[in-house]
C-alpha cells in the first residue's frame, strides 16, 4: 500500500522506523528485534539505508520481509550522495523488481572527506536529483523526503532551507518526514512557515524516544536539535538510572505524540532505534487514541 493513502486517512496512527545491521555479521541479532516491531502492526514501517551503502542490501531485504510476512506497508530509504549513477540505477531496478511502492529519497550525510566545493565531480549533490530519477524510472513510487523543523545544519538559514524543500517537493515528493525534535512548538512554527511557502504535502513528524543519556548526546550531535529545559531536567535527574530513564523517555515521547495528535497531526513516525519494548510501550500508551 502507498503511504500517502495512509497519511490521507483521518484517524491518528503511529508508524515505526528501523535500521539494518551496520555489518553483515550482526544481521541475525537485528532481525528478531525488527520482527517484534513488525508484529505490533504499525501503520507502516520505514527501513533506513547506510549512507555509504555499506548495509544497503539489507534495507531492501528487510522491507520486503516485513511486508510479505507481516502485511505491514513498508518504505525503503535510499541515499545518493556517495553513489554513482550506475549504483543508484541498479538500486531503483531492484526496488521495482521487489514491488517496493514507497521510497524515502535522501541525499545522505557527507563523509568527512567530502566537501561541497568538490561537488562538481559527484554524480549526486542533493536529494532532489534522486527524486527526479525515481520519478523518471517508470515505477509509480510513493516518494517521501526529509525535512528539518530546526533547519538542516548545512543551510545558511530557514528561508533558504524551505526554498530548497519546496523545490524537492515540486520535483515529485508525496510527503515529508521531519528530523527528530523535542519541542513541539518548533514543529508548529515550521508547519506554519512551509504552508506559507506553498508546501502542501502531508508532514510526518518524527519522534525519537530517548531512553539513555548517552543516546541523547549522540542524537543531539547528529540532529542539532534543541533540548527544552523540561527534558534536560528529566535527563539530569534520571539519566544515570537506565530503568528510570527508559520510563521517563517513553513518557516524554508519549506526551509529545499526544500533543501532536491533539493539534491535528494524523500520523507520527517513531524512531524506534530497533527497540521493540520501547515501541510497544508507546503504542500501549496510545492504544485508545490509535485504536490498537
Ligand atoms: P537535501 O534535501 O539534499 O538537503 C541537504 C542540504 O542541501 C540542506 O541544507 C538543503 O537546504 C540543501 N539543498 C537542498 N537542495 C539544494 C539545492 N538544489 N541547491 C543547494 N542546496 C540545496 N541518512 C542516511 O544515510 N540514511 C537514511 O536512511 C536516512 N534517513 C533519514 C530520514 C529522515 C526522516 C531524516 C530527517 C534524515 C535521514 N537521514 C538519513 C539523514 C540525511 O541523509 C541527512 O540529514 C543529509 O545530510 C541530508 O539529506 P536530505 O535528503 O535532507 O538532503
């Protein structure tokens, strides 16, 4: 099923993101966790793609497996910046052959040795190039793209970021999923600005439940997200105790999601970090709201 259909539904729903193993030898460790998450029957699941393509082959395998065995609609992520035209064309052929209907088209992060000033020699500079190729591929993909309520770290400012986001959407993107954020007001502000800029596609807020203090450090470094004082106090107080932090992190994420639903959001995407117990606890907290 195409994700855009799910997003156009009127009821509140929850989708999950999982990631493939970083090295092939850990596939068997990751698989059971992903299966447990799929058994929760979220509205859809997305499977990330290694920026350098390292574990890229598992993205497709996992997306196919979840869809075939659990009947959960899936979305395969695909990045382009570290790839050649040939490898991307091959990936698109594989997605088509596997009957994958939903693709998250991403640029991918630049590796430390990549400088934008050298980008003339790259096959891909931005996600928009991949969106165009997916559209021209002849497959009727439902295409998702990334967006950044707190501005992408490489952008000069939000106006420029939203200008490029609009171009990406106009190139054929059906919906956009946000980077994680911990203050919903930032999302509401962003929604207002993109609607003003003429971006009308559905926006799927991405929520990351923080269950370890060390995970928060990594997440903030990666995303540059603002940490509200209310959340900082929780981490300061419970960060040293894994059980307490898990409970508090689940409660904080649940609170954020309920506020999003109450303010008109329909589908929220949960960055599960391959933790079935966290996904289950949040889903249980929302059971009457999402009808699970
Ligand atoms: P782009 O849309 O290309 O934007 C990158 C930067 O370039 C922005 O500053 C933008 O404003 C600017 N820009 C865009 N178009 C132009 C243009 N035409 N001219 C000049 N500047 C432009 N990474 C992975 O490796 N694997 C994943 O599976 C993955 N999944 C993700 C899922 C979500 C929901 C999000 C939010 C991020 C994900 N990422 C993933 C991280 C993502 O790859 C990085 O954030 C990356 O740095 C940017 O990717 P993008 O697709 O947003 O790039």
